[in-house]
């Protein structure tokens, strides 16, 4: 699971591997650090744990193994969420909207 690397002062920025797993319909477990919280909402699109606490990691793995119906539903919800928000087409659409918003803001500033 993702965790903050205290020595290198490094953290996962986004978690593309998580999105790829979600798109494949796999349940995901990750730490609660960095940008992965934009990808995984606990018990909705995956499972979060304290990546620096071995007991919490084991508890979450045990939970996942013991609740297969819930985990399967969560994985399917995650797949739909990832396909809706993180495909190339979805990302292009989001970037275009962001650029259009920025363009409109610049236009409004120049006419003021």
C-alpha cells in the first residue's frame, strides 16, 4: 500500500496502477497517502488502509477476503467509476473543459 517515504520525502502522486486495476475489475487496497485518495474512496471504489501500519494492512486484507460479495460489488463500482472518469476520452473531455474555463476567464479579464 502507498505510504509516505519519510527518507526520500516522496509520495505517490496519483496511482495509475490503481486505476488500471479498477478498469480490469480488480479490487484494490492502498494506503491513505498522496493522490491515491482521488482514485479510491473507501468501500466504494476500493479499500484504504494506513500503509505504515502492518496491523491495519492485515486487517483490511482479512476484511477483503471475508467479504467477497461486498468486494465484488465494490470492484464493479470502481470499474464503472474508472471508466467514467479516467479513460483517455474522459480525460480529454475534462482537459478541454478546464481549458475552456481558463480561456473564458482570460477573456473576461481582458474585457474588464
